[in-house]
C-alpha cells in the first residue's frame, strides 16, 4: 500500500506567485502542487492537496486525514498564533513536517516562534518550493523508502 501524505497550506498561500514574489517566489500554488505531485509519482506516494484561509477548515482537514501516514504543512500566518492547529496535529498523532517558503527565523521577530514546530517531526524553512519536495523525500525515507 502506498504512503499517503496530505499537503496542507494555510492562509494567503493561494496568492503564491503574486504576493511578495521576492519573499515567496514566483511559482504559483498550482506550480508547487505540480512539482510535489511529480516527485510523489516518482516515489509512488499518494498525495492530496488542500489550501484554506480558514483555521477551522485546516483543523477539519487534519482530522479527516488522521489515518493517513503524514502531513506536510505550511500553516502560513497561523504558524505563530494557532494552538488549535498544534492540538489537532497532536490529537491525530499524524507525522508532520512543517514547511515555510521563506526563512521565518530571518524575518520579523513575531515570525520566529512556531506553535507547529513543537508538534512536528521537523521544520524546513527558507528553501522555497523545494522545501515541500524535501519534506516528501524525508517522509518517504522514514516511513516507506529503501532506508526505512
């Protein structure tokens, strides 16, 4: 059975390619999803994608995929504010890799703290869209790859 990984994106990530491209890159969310899907196909991993600007919808998605193998999560601005999202990850016991396009630790001080990091297997920050495929590779090697 193939690994199943949910790729979840939070608020404002629907504006990728338009919003501050010097910070977040020129790729659109559709572009990023195509790149992730291509890598998933190479690995034989099933992926599903969801983006929402609404915290409750993100919580619902995590809960609805709690029987999946892993979560790649860019919580956007909720990174720094949402105990509820952290609780959802903990409560569902899903392996989570937190991803950020920009390096949140080199930005404004309020962006340095992540509620998600404490409940994640790891955090990848500052590598643009490549952070998502790196997360997928790491999940694969931990759960289903040749080194697993």
